[in-house]
């Protein structure tokens, strides 16, 4: 398969919300092998995560982003 979707920070973050949008989660699941993120998006996610105080939430987000 080839890459068809370049995901934005908001789309990546949506799956990790307390009540994620079911449609977004379904699309992510259905197209995970056809999706990618840009290096800028990775940086935004890491920057936001590392700004959090040391906590279980920060550790969870860091693992999620990796």
C-alpha cells in the first residue's frame, strides 16, 4: 500500500481524548497503514508532551507518541 494520508496534530491527539470522536478513531484504525505524520507534527506532539510536569499522563503521552 502507498501513503494516502498526512495526519495533523489534532487528528493524532483526537484518539487520546477522554471521549474521542468515533468517526476519527474508525478512520485512523481503517487507514493506519496508509497514514503518516510530518516531522513538524512529531515535534509539536513531543513539545507539548515535554512541557507537561512529570506525571503518569506525561509518561503515557510520551509512550503514545513514540
